[in-house]
C-alpha cells in the first residue's frame, strides 16, 4: 500500500533541556524545550496548529500553562491544551496526533512538558512536591482545555481507606508479588533489580540530559546505607524515581508532505503504530505481578506495525519503579539482560523522573538513536499505579502501511470482566497475596499494607496493627496467613 504523504505522520523536531543552576519555572523549561524542537525543524513554526502540554504534578503550574508556553513561543493563534495526569500521556498524545493526521484532521502539532521541582524546592524548601501543582493554581485564571483519561478510578475505596495510595508504597507490593512468583526473598529481589539498574546507570552516564551521570554498581544500588536507605521492601532509595529535577522535552509532529516541503524528510522519524490500554484497580487484579493491559497493548502494537520484538533495535520501558520495568519486559518476552538494554535515557532513577513528562524524553531518546541508525524503536508509558498504558513503535524509514492506533477494546473488556470482588471489612483469617513494609527515615517500620484473599475468595486491603508492625522489618509476607479484624481499614496480625 502506498502512503499518502499528506496523511503520513512524522516526528521531525526534538528538543530537550535540563537546568542545574538557575531557578526556573515549568513554563520556562517548556518554552526552552519547544523552542529547541522548533529550531530542530526549520520552517515549521508557521505551520503549528496545536500545542499539547503534559500535565504538571510536582511543581507549580497554572491551569493556563499551555497558553503561557504559546505566548513565549509567539504562537498566539494555535489551539492549546493540557492533559490529565499520567506518565502514559506523552505517548498517548503521540498516538492521538498520529491518528488525527492519518484522518486528515491535523497537520502539525507540538507535544511538550516539563517539571521544575528542583527550582521550586530551592526557592521554597518546605514546599511539598506531591501537592505543589494543586496548591499553586490560582482560582479565576485562564484555563486551557484538558484532554485525556481521568485519574479517577485508579484506586478503589479499599486501597484509599488502607492508605495504599502513594506509588512509592504500592509498587513495592507489586514487586513482592513478583518476588513470590519467582521464589526470591527481599535480598534476592534487590540483587535482581540492581543488576539491570546498574546497566541503566551506564546509559545515563553517557546522556547529557540525564540528572545523574555516575555509573553505579549493583552492590551500591542493592545495599542499604544511610545515603541509600530502605524505603519500602525491597526498595532502596535509589530504586525509586528521582523527582527533584528541572527537565523539559518537546516533540514536533507533522506530515511527511510538510517535512518534504521544508527539506526535513531526511531527519524524519516515522511512528508506525501505537495502542492504549488500562489495568484494573490493584485489589481487583488476579495477578499483582502482571499487566494484562500492557500485554494487550503491546501485542496490538506489534501486530499493527507488522513486526516482532526481535526486529526492534532500541527500547525504552517506563521506569518509575523497578517492577514496572520488569512487568513490562515480561509481558513482551524481553529478558532483563537483553543486550539491547531496557532504556535509552538511563531510567527514571538516574536520568530523572520529571513527573508525567518522562516518556517525552523516552521518545526523544529513541528517535535520536534512530536518526543515527538502526531501524525500529519501542517506547512505553505508564500512568497511575501501573494503571494506564500507552505504547508506540517508531522507525527511521516509512512503514509499509499507514500508522494505525490499534484497537484494544476486546482485550479491555476481558480485563474488566476479570475483576475480583473485594471488601473493606472482615474478621478472621486471610492469605497474603502481596504486601510491603514501608520504613521511616529512622529505618524502623512505619506502615505495612497487604492485599490478601479471604476464605470466600474476596480480596481485602489491611494494615499491620500497632503490635505487629515493629516485628515486620525484613519480612516477606507473601503466602502468610494473617488474622484480619475490623473495617475502614481492617488491621492484621500474624
């Protein structure tokens, strides 16, 4: 099938920025990155029709931030929008833009995002980065259109009541479910994680956009120390995404016809296919160490692109926490020690985790590698609590068929139909499916949540009671029988 160049999407402009010294705003960084992306594609500025800004979650931003970026760029007449939260949104925006270009509904757009968390905390050390974007938005100001799936429904009332809401507490639960499946204890999990993270640090060390450029050994990553304390079993501090960064990235997407008109088709990267999907709330998932949504979206993307994993040259898996990388790899049959690597940026622990915008950097890194050589790249984005997923395949040559946003609706319905029943109230025994021990800064257990199964098959979230909690340091809870009591939330004892 011959491609219609007026309806063939191409990525022709890439811009990334990092600020280590001056105090800047999120809009500053977005404007810098977008300007670099436009400069990377001379002549494209006058053709931009829309600017899509990725939601800001860790630093101050107004509800009209996309308009502010457009003003900085001298783009007064373009459509502007911001996304709902979610680390999947950069790839979701790419998938949507490409589909709209194929339909003839769009020609040129900018996808941009940033976080200025380092600057915010330098200017105001007491600012809570988890609430910054909400607390700094002024009522009554201009508001940009908001697009994307809501974050509502990512957690059930059971998780909320048990305070199992922070990603830093919930992802370790998934990690320990994976450990139980693989038959490893917390120390063994740390060793497995440290092996692939050490290789990621080597990638970051060569990336001028990475926040940390020190190669870390597996021993350094896995060993708890005062500077690398345990945060939640089995994670040490450096296994968490590092959010205290000032980073921005932007992508310019247009048609092959316009790229040719501007003489830029030689640097064009072709989106071949993409897909979006969503998992259930954690307590409803049959397997806490798997993602049927990633499995479905990946399979659909590969099928739509007409290629297999063995044909992919460059890979960047979303890396907010180690288990997200491992599950994403397992769902496509990718080994953790695959010589192609699991990241092109260095991963969110070493490259940096600029909120929802990391995947914009991931796409940029893969696209830059494709400009150098190779043929195909694979990028994933993940939002929520391993909840929302968007995947894309990119090539440095035109695909044999038009870009396709793959249909995952049947798989999505099957996921919804698989939901387990749950309750917020119980008395009696339950078997732990997965849990974690969250540590305070002093190294003592501060909180121990579990997801467990009751004799009637229903799931429940419970937290260790005051007498049990101090005894749980270094404990693997998976498969243990516990005594659950009470409601809202239930507590447990061994």
